C-alpha cells in the first residue's frame, strides 16, 4: 500500500511538471511583442514603447477622453507566430519527404496592435487583431447588375 501511494505521488508530480512545462512552452510561442506588452501593462510609457517599436502608424486622441490609442501594423509569418515550429512540424516533415524540389511556403498574416494609454502616457491595455482587408469588387457581379 505504501508503495502505491508513493507511486501515485510521483505520477501526480510528473503530470504537474508536464502541465507547467507545456504552459511555459505555449507562452514562449507568442510573438515577442506580445510578451513585451503583457509584461509592460501599468509600467511602460509612450517613450518606452516608441523606443522599442518605433513611431506608431496611427495615433488617436479623442477630445472627450483621457486615453490615447496607438496602432502598429505588422506582417507576421507562421514562424513569427510559432517560433518553436509546433504547428508547422507536420508541414516541414511532409516537405522533407517530398524531396528537394518541394518548397515550404509560409502563410503571412497582417496584424494590428492597438495600445491604449492613460493621461499619464502609461500603457493600460493592448490587443492584437487581424488587419481588415477590403474585399475587391467582383467584376462579374457588377456586369450583371448593369453598373
């Protein structure tokens, strides 16, 4: 009986360490900007962020609010979003099996980082979302409508 209790504790400890390891791995897979901004909420100021990320692409300062919003636009590849190659491992293995003529093309994503600052210019929140890409008009639909 004592042996079983000890064994179950060892298995429980291993499961706990495995879960913690996976959590750390998932956090480390996020783009470096995400980690930088997550760690800087309530601490980073506009000059800090401008020094690290450069001049924002868009600045919004509403008249009736004490908040300022900065927007940065970045093109990220699958490698940027998954630096450890966890989600692209199968693709890489398939390309290796296909031979030297095969090429692995990475998907490219456009993201907008929106950073919100308080009146003291301290980062209060941020989010990352896909860029809004307008859909081009379909010439065949327009032609049928007589436009």
